C-alpha cells in the first residue's frame, strides 16, 4: 500500500540522528518506549540519519506497518538535531 500523505492525522519528525539500519520493529519500539507515543495512532513518523540526504518513514495503515525510505541524489534535508524532541508537522 502506498501512503496518501493527506490521510494520516499526524506527521511527526523524530529529531536528532536515528540509526537508519533499524527496521520496523526497532523504530516502532523507539517511538513507543523512548518518546511514549502511540505508533498505531494514524501517524506518520519520519526519521533521519547522520547524513542529511536520506530518511525513513514509519506508518501503521490499520493492517500492518509500511516503511518508506527516501534518498536524495541532489540536495540535503535540514533536520532538527535535538534528540529529545518529536515535532509535529502542520
């Protein structure tokens, strides 16, 4: 299933560096344990590694998790690096 980006109620940026070698289970555990948020709450969570040219997304679609991976060929992201925060995009 592809994500309709207008569909999730919330889109969160997980600030700081995340090890992008982590899979679905590890990223879901990070959200639920470290940030104490519900990964099943119709939310898309975005993670960025040390390199600002790639990111991952994690989304629960009601039947299972979908993981997105994006790598930019040209350009980089400006990603907030304060590890203690999760910021909602409006």
